[in-house]
C-alpha cells in the first residue's frame, strides 16, 4: 500500500491511495523549482503581491470544499476546518499587503564614510516538510513569506494528507503561479534526504515531531543548509490566586481541546495556585465533561477523532502509564469503542515526574492539572520541561504577569488569553520546541539573503 493515503479517522476506512514519487519525478521537481527561482526571484513585487491575493481569493471561494477534505483526512471538526481556511486567507493577504515593506532596503550608518545598505533578496528553492494537524495553515505560513521573498517552494506534505496537498498545488496553479514556483512532492523519507542534500535546494523548514526535526537537522547540517524547525510543545497555562477562575476555565478548555488537542501550542499543563485550585479544577472539569464528541462532519461536535488509530493508542498508553503510577482521572481516561480513532476528553491530576505524562507531550484531548504554592513554584514547574514553545499567564496583577513572562522559558507568552497564532506575530519556541520563527516580518527573514551593498566615501 502507498504511504500516501486518505484513511478517514472517524471510520477507519481507507478511502484513497496515491503513489509516491519516482526518483525521476523528484529530480524533475527540483529542476523545476530551481529554474523557476531564476525568474521568480527577480520578478516585480507587484506580481508576487497579486499572486498571493489570488491565492487568498481562491481559498475563500472554495472554503467549504477545502474544509471537507481535511475533515475526511485527519478528522478536524468541520467548523474548525472552516476556521482554518479563514486563518489561511488572512496569512496570504497579510504577506501580500506587508511583504513589499518588509523587503525594503535598510540603510546603515557607517563610521568609515560612504553609503551602505542591506538589500533583502531570495536565496533559491526551499523545501517545506509539513504536518497533518493543520494541513492548510502550516503550508500557508511557510509558502506565503517565501514566495513573497522570491524563493520557490518544494512541499512534502504528511502522508495522510495527499488530497489537501494536491488541492494546495492546484490553487497555486489556478492563481497563475509560474511553473515550478510551488511544487508538491509525494516523497519518501529517503527521497527527502536526497532533496535536502541537492545543491539546488537552499534550505528546509519542518513542522513536526522532535524525532523528525532531529533527523532533518542532521542531514541539513551535513550539507550546510539552513533549517527552521517548529517541533513539539507542552505549554503551561498558569492560573494565579487573583485570576478570574470561571473565565480561565472556559478559556483553558478551548485552549486545550481545540483540534482534538492536536496542536503543538495547545495549553497542556494547567498550573494552578493552591488557593483557587479546587474552584478551577471543578469548573474546568465540568467544561471538559460537557464537550460534545462525535462525527466531525456534524457541526455540533467540538471534538472529533484523533488523526489515526495509532495516535489514539499512543495517547491511551501515556494515560494508562499515569493511572498505573497513581494519577487521578477527573473525567474521561479511555478510548471510545468503535471503528473511529476517538478518545474521551480527559483531565488528569496527581501526575508526578516518574510518569510519561509529566515528561512527554500529550498530543490529544488530555489535560493535566497541577497544584502549586505561589509564584516561585509555578515558574519552576512551568520551566520543568524540555519544551519551550508557548505559555499563558492568568492574573489581574499585570506587573506580576510581566515579571513572570520574563522568567518563563518560552518563545511566546500570552497574558490573560491562551497562546494563539496571528499572521502578524512571530511564532516559534526555544529548547526542544524548535529553531527559528514563522509568521510576521520574522517569518520573511529566515530564508533571505541580507546582502550588504557598500559604496565608498569620497
């Protein structure tokens, strides 16, 4: 069976398969992207702007159809799938509007006299390796800034998302992208290694697991290629003693269980001051217990299946390990019977360091509650992880929030709201959560030649 297949996680049925690329097709794709770079990199900015605007228009026009594809591929509830399309449209429009000013020359002051400036120019074909959990959004935040820069894109999508991958390529073709500017490749892991090593490819951006990130970074390092890696997260959601507990519980439920809990920057560890722990625990658990779970094509269901039976079983093993070692299940805690990859929305308490749930990312609908005494303990626990993607702080004392935000080891900190993603704001982490930034102007600065041009003084 082909590794590229649509296996509907709500039913377990394999609905379609697609062949992987031949080595000849991979070489043709690289050649096409490299050749397109020679002209696209010197194209007028207005041409790039117009392309991204047309791409956004097509996403808008085809939103319902595109949302249905990913609901079938990876189980995203249909309303959330439609919401993902809206974010994608906003990203392409953002770079169309702001890209030209981000690419403007930057004049420098120099002590030696004369004139100097930094000119931002494209570097070549860039490989994107994208995950299944946000099939359109993850591609948009990679492709949008790079095409605006004048780079070209080779896109290797997740094997369970072949139809959304083909739909994205079709959108660029319909929008009038030059041949080779955006090329989809159904590559194997071995072929990916060859693409990274190819001298015509100038960098690689991966969103995915730590294991995949380490493997890609190793190959890229051997071949002197730049990488951007957006990997896992175990984001703390810190609730202090003066927080609006009812509001925090509602925000926390959505921050954890959106996309069936399958988001790198989802709130995963709820660190709550002892003075409000019982109140928060009760309110939060009631919110979680009330989540509607079921067929993701039905709009009333907030939680769909996990992306696959293997993902469900892996999550179940992590939870069972915690239970076996003494953790308490406040609600949920087991797989849902049937053919689909469904798992109950779950809240755990009493998780300790010897449990997998303490150390590992829980990529699914499971939240962990921790009780702490005061600010010092909260910060220490929040930082006691190999990850450092996002974090959120909930308190009425903004001075404390600012103070704690400085101490948290994270790439992004939100105050009195969940960590989220916006086209204009940089996205990325520290520690084992990755390298580099996406979105905002920082997303355009990753794969760019900051070329110095200096004119001698008289």
